[in-house]
C-alpha cells in the first residue's frame, strides 16, 4: 500500500478501554512506548551536504587562525624592527652631538725680526733675498759691488757711498772701459758708507779690488795706503783695515794681522783679494789670482759698529789715504776658494789684454 492509499483510508481511533487486560506472552516482545527514529533514504541524502558544510567550516576556521598567526608575526617583526631603527638612530645622534673640534692657531714670530726685506715663514726662520742677503735674520749681504763708473752707489742700492772732499773719476777703468774712483792723498779724499751697517763680526767674507797706485809708502810702517776699512776701536780684533803697507798687501783686524810677500809697485793695476774664513779661523791674501800668504788667527773679527770707508780707515789716520785709482770693489759674505779668485782675476785680465789696459 502506498502512501497515497494510506491517506485515503478512514482511520478511527481504537478504543482500548474495552479490551480485556491480558498479559502479553513472554515470548512476544512488548511494544515500546519510546519513539524511534526511522532513517529513510531521504535522511541519508540530506546528511552528505551537512558533512561537507562542516568540513568547509573547519577549513575556513583553520585558515583564519593561520592568517591571524601570520599577521601577528608580521606585526611583531615590524615592532621589533622599528625599535631597532629607533635605537640605532638614537645612538648616532648621541655620537654626533658629542663630537667637538678645536682649532688652535700659533702665531709665527721671528726673534730678532727679519730685516732687509726678509720674510718670517716659521718661528725664528727668515727667508732672505738669496741674491743680496743671508744670515739668521737677513743681516749679512751676499754681495756688494761698487763699480765706480761715475757713481758711488752700490749695484743693489743698499750700501751707497758719500764722497769726502770731492773724490773724482778717471777713465778708462782697469779693463779699458768705464771709469775708476780717483783719490788724491794730499786732499784727504775718501768715501764713507754709513747708510747701512755691515756686520762682519764672527762671519766669513771676501773683498776683491782692482788698484792702481800713483805712489806707495814704503819707509814708514805707520803710513798706509788704505783700500777699505771698518773702525770700531784700536783693540785686538775690533778694527778691520784692508790696506797696502810697506808695498805689500795687508789684511788686519788690529794686532791680529796678515801681510803678503809680493812687493807691489806704483803705476800698475793689481787684482787683490782679502779673505777671512771664520770656520777655520784663517786669513788669506791673493795678488793677481794667486795666494800670496795665509795665517791662523788668534781670534775672529769682532767689530760690531763703525762705518765702512774706502780710501782710508781709522788705523794710522790721517796718514793712510790712498793715492791713485780704485775700481770694482766687490764684497762677498763668504770665503771664496783659490779657483774662484783665480777666475775673477784671469778672466778680467784677458778682457783687459784685449783692450790694451794697464794690467800687468
């Protein structure tokens, strides 16, 4: 019977009140009053989607949990990284702020001060004009040159002369050209250089000159023919006198002197060199390029004052004026060697020979 047939039946309720109370046989199971669930095929069909929905739910739930964990990890990493960056930046700022740079400038001082155009480039270090000045503070001239070509000026315009009693000039000079300084002994003519002091104390030097004497004193040791001088006082090593005495070349510091051996004669040109080597404490005199004599000194030249003079000096004054012509006086702030002196004398001698001068 189908479900539709059952629905068409007229079912009446059973009146069980009139049914006699009878016991059910023991071998027949009693009808349970507990409702029982009867599973049909339809129920099984509906259970499959429910299971699928349940699995899908758990998958989504687990996925959400994993995503949450991942997000949490990312957040933690970002926080830690930010803390590290903040800490590093703080350390860097602290280090930069603590750095201090201090600069100290030390003034450059030269004592004594540089003179004659010298520049103080470091403490007590003067840079001098190498062609003109030398010394610790540029106090010593490298070279002085008086040509006497109708002038008393120094070539470098530092030690210009002043004529005393109107000295004159004579032409030609020693090399057959130019002029020379003409001095008349009887008129006490000379030249003074007092514009700048020349400090020759405790230092080497060379003085060269061409000389032509009209007359030479040869009888009186106290009558000289002065070429150059610097007089401070008549005590040992304090009075420089470069002269001709007893017809011989003579280099004196006063009581500490050197006299040459070669006899000189009037009316002849001579190249004379007077040299002092402070390092060896030795005096040298040369005539026409060759060594005439030398000696060791008792002490160095110590004159620290006094004007330079040409044609006279303070020793044996007034009987020491030069009589004749002086030409091309050259001063060097060092001691020249024999080769240099010979070169100075012989090269000029060659020029003089070509010009038919009075050179011997």
